[in-house]
């Protein structure tokens, strides 16, 4: 039986423990929702204030040059590139995940239409993140394609002669299950299918190697494990072999080859810069930069390899403690046990009261979240807990499970206030 002292000993021996000091963590809160919104880096408030008061306040429009605002999407893109197995000049930080998905999926469909016009199917996982499915659905309506949704074990079989693009999220948002990016990309390419990867639940939490996997396109978000703040700019990557081949559909002036020549016709910038669109949100980019800087400190302590080792140890511990201490309370494990198939979250299923249990935990200061089941019995309701290795410790895990045990044993979750649905779950 794992004890609290065992967990404290693990924290004492963990080389990544100093990284916790880079973040603002409220007293009395165990934050297990960094897979939805990362916590505030300590440097962010001062940095954003500096951008407001000095760069904007004093330099005014000159700051586009003097403060380097103009190249900020590319500079942050290079920092993100080091986390996702991409090269310098291959990533830009810009827009939202949904907007970036529209760009790359449109470009992928253009490529497929030129190379194999008879292919009219986008394949995706049935439990993919809804915004990805909505964007794909809209493009299918516009272009006469069909969106085919399958279960994970059916993906390879769905790569038929009709398939044009495979669109997947690397780590499933509901279950934490992680796809084998290299194997699925290889299978898709063997069938003549392009692949778009959503890294929203991967970047900054698990090692990603886009170049090694020979992927085609990838997008991801800046406000989860990258700790860029609510609504932080997302990012987009296009393999260099594709970057100059097609325009993306949102041909705004920031993606122009020479935006300040103000020509009436659009000429796309070379490479990944053409995937920019309008004027960039500098305050938000400055906040994202602070989140990315913490990974520089992590590099000195082993980088993504060390973060992945800790992530797996945290999630292993959570699973073990839940099974030791919460047995008999109807909890199931929706997250794979195999390390190669797991992201940085653990998802528990329950047929009754999952939402209310999460609300009772939040009232105790243990913050996770709830994701509804599919309603057809295929996917159950989920209690979702994210383990960001930058700032979560092993003692946090022990206390979180202790709170869960008490909520279940006492029936505290049945109180009326925990059964009232909020807008954000």
C-alpha cells in the first residue's frame, strides 16, 4: 500500500521539482486541469504589463520594430518546434486551433484533389475533439466530401481508395489514449492518404516527433500544457515539402510575401509564414512566450524526456491509488494502462454522478473536469484529471485521491449544489 510518506519521498528525489516555482499555484488547490487550462507562470503578469506600459504605452507603433512584435509568431513558433519534433522556421504561433485546422485541412484537401480527385472522404475518430469534427464537417459540405467517423481500432481499415485525408488528435481528449503517430502516418501514406494531427493534448506533455513520423500537417493549442493563458494563440506546422505547394484559404495580409508593400493582389509568403492571416494579438503572444520559457528551464533538467518520465509516474501513481483506495465505488478506468498508449491524463468512468463527483472535488480544491458520455452507451461519462509534470507533485496525487475517496464514501457528491450544471463543465 502506497503511503503519503512514499509520495513525499518521490517528490524529494524528483529533479524536476524546482520547475513548480515558475508558476502561481493558489494555496489549498490541487490543480489537475492543466490539460484544459494551464496555470499562470510567475513571469507572465510582469511581462504583459511591460508590453502594455512600455512597449505599447511608450513606443507605440514603433514597437512593431523596436520590440520585435512583427516576428513574434515565428520566434514563438521556433520554441514550440523544439517540443514537437519540428525544425526552425517550420512553425508559427497564431490564431486559434479551430482556425488553424481549417487552414491545414483546406490545404490538405487541395493537395488531395490535385493528386487524386476521386478521393472524397475525410477519416477521423468518432471521439475526436468536437471542434475538429465540426470544421471537417463544414469543409465536407462546402466541397462535396464525406466525413467518415470510426473507432480507434477501425482507423487502418478505413484508409481505403476513397480516403483523401486522415485527421486525428494525437491524445484523445476524453480518455487520454495516445495514438502511434509514426505507425498511423505510415499506414496512411501507404494508402495515398494525407495526415493532419491535432497536438492540443500532446504539446508540452508528451514527446512528439513530427519530422520523425513524416507527418504532413499539425496544429495545436497554446493554453493547455504550454500555459499561455485562456484563449492563448495556437500553432500550426506544415511539413516543408508541402509548405510552398498550396495557399491556405485565409489569405490575410500578415501571410503576404511583402505585407507593407500593400499590393492589391495576394502573393503568399514562402514557407510557414503564409499560414499567418491577420494582425497578430501581441498581448496574448507575450503571455504565451512566458509559458514557453519554462520549457527552457526544463531543458536543463532533462527536457521532454524527463517530463514524460514524471508524467507517467504521476499517472501510474494516480491509477494505483484509486484502485487501492476507491475500490467498490463504481469507478472504471478509461485511460490505457500501457505507457505507449497514454497521454498525460487519467480518465475515470462512472455510470452515475460523474459530474457531481467532480463538482464536489472542486469544492474541496481538487480541480479536474467532467466530460459527458456519448448518450448511446458507447462512451461513458468521464471524470478527467490532467497531470502537468511541470508543476504537479506526487504528494498532490495522494491528497487528490484521498479527497476522491472521502467524496465517494460519504456520498457528499449527492448534495443538490453539486448536481446543478454550470455552463463550463
